[in-house]
C-alpha cells in the first residue's frame, strides 16, 4: 500500500505541467460522496506523500493549492454522521496527528493552519468518545433488558447458605452416626409404628439372618447382681439395634434397680424374632419384647450360685444374659 502511495506522488511530480488537473483529480477523489471515508483517507495519504516530496523537489505548487482545502479534507475524512461500518477509529486519528506533526517539523504548511487542524481533530476525538460511551450505554441497557427475565445462577440464597454450611461444617462423629440411625429407624416404620422392611433403604435382613451379626462382639458388665448389655454392633449394617445403652454411674439408690433410659423398641419382622422356649425365651429388658439375637445358647436362668457363676463364666459366648437377683 505504501509503495502505491509513493508511486502516485512521483507520477504527479513528474507531470508538473498539468499539476492543476492532477490536483483537482486528487481533490475530487477525497471529496467524492460515493466512496466511504476509509477510501477517502487513502487519497489523503497520497496528498501527504505528495506534499513531503514536493518540499524535497522544490516544487511547492501542490502545497499552495492544498493550503485552502485542508479543513475540508478533514471534514470528508471524518464525517459527522458516519455509517455503522465506518465508525471513527482512534488509530485513524492518531495517524492524522502524526501527519500534522511531520508537517509542522518540515514547515510544509503555516503554523496557524496546523493548529486549526489540530483543534478540529480534538473536536472529532471528543465526539468519538461521546459516541463510544453512548454505544456502550445502549448495549448495556439492551443486555440488561435481555437478562431481566433470567434467574441468577449459583447466586441465590440457597447457594449462599450451602457455601456457609460447607465452609463451617463440623467433623463427622458418633453423634452424626446416632442421628443417622434414628432417622433410619423412623423411616423404616409404617403408619402404625411397626417395622416395614420395604421402607428400609438399607436392607438389614439377608438370607433369614441379621447382616453383620457374625462378627458382632458385644460385652457384658455386672453391677449389683445383674448384667447390663451394651452391644456395639456395626452401626450401618444393624440399624434396628441400639448402638449403646447409657446407665447412670454408681450403685442404684435404695436397692432399687437402676433406671434405664427410654429407647424406641426395635420392631423386627416376625421371622427375625428369637424362637420361643425355656432356653431361648429372652427376659424382659431395656429392649422391650424383642432382644438382640443370641450368638449362642444363653445359660439357664437361676440365682447366684452354680448357675450364676456359669452365666458369668460363659458371658463371652452370648450377647445378652442376666443373673438372678
């Protein structure tokens, strides 16, 4: 592009005898309404190259002819109402400022003419900035109208509450396990308060037996002539058996039996009840009518003596036992 501009300038300096006709042709190209501003600017660059080359060659007739038309050239290169595809660009204004600086340094045109052109460029630049801000405001309002019906994504109150709970959560401990078990027992009950295996999300019964009871090792504790069972089954596999039973420390007051906290009885299906019989009938206890399944046959019930010692001696072979009072 630069080579073509310089070639046009050399051609016009070569035929100086018809310089007026050549200048009118160049002037008509710059002021032709049929061409867009970007096309007219190219011929203005030809005029700049022609003026700078004329100073070197000593032929200033082109400069004298362009002196009076410079303000009009700027008006045509920067129209007040440009098309949508021909918006005022900052780079084009910068190029024109560099051209005016070069003209001032080489004294191609008068100083007053250059100042007038610079003032006009400042006005054009201010208009460009104003137009740019108006366009930005228009786009912002259009975007706000388009997104007015949309709900915010991941910026709702629920999301904020979730983020707060996630960052301030406490470690998972036994209290959480107990809460899960209680909620699971409540969900497994029907409307009459009986256990419904179809509602148990975590099936605890498999092949007619309690899942996880093979490795269930509870322990027994003797206080004041009777045993208290605090089983520790797998909490997730055996949801219907309490994980532990808390008792108040110390001896029972006044020889009365120690009070047992009220716990919700575990409602197991009929096929999971222990078989009735003199050897297998479980005594009443804190679990209600249903007791945890026996791992082996419990010792016979009796008072303190041989049977009582047998019961205590074989406490590791069964899960629930009680000595005589």
